[in-house]
C-alpha cells in the first residue's frame, strides 16, 4: 500500500444469465501505479489452462526432461548461440590510389 501500486490477478467471466455457468473466462492482471494502472490478459494463466501446453509445462518442471527439450530445440535451431568471434585485425592500406578525375589542380 505505501508504494500505491497494483499487482493483482483476477478472472473476468462472461455469462448469459445470472444462474448459468460462465461461458468464457479471461484471466487478467492489473499492475502499475494507482493513477495509471495497466490491465492486460494473464499469459501465464492462459498457457497453464491450455490443454496443448499443459503436458509440456509439466514435463519441463523435471530437470532431465527440461534438458532434453532444450537439447532438441538447440538441434532444431542450429545449436546454442555461439560467442562472437574476435575481429581479425585487417591492416588499412597505406594510401588509397586517387581515382581518375580526383586530381587537384596545383
């Protein structure tokens, strides 16, 4: 409270009648100062609710599985990022030859 900032999560539900079960739920987050809060969908909650991602999320909690998934992704994407090679020192030419028409009058 002293910081006067929001950090809340909630669920907005769309219903057709007061006694009907929710037809659609949207998890959301409210963050930021009291004067200008941001309200946006909660991506973490949406991912966790997705049947397609639930198995993957459970799998990556295990260290061995997480390392195996990382290894497969690295192979598919060409490997882990490699450190940048140091630039080879390229000697600059002593003097560049003058182009035709660049001669200065005396």
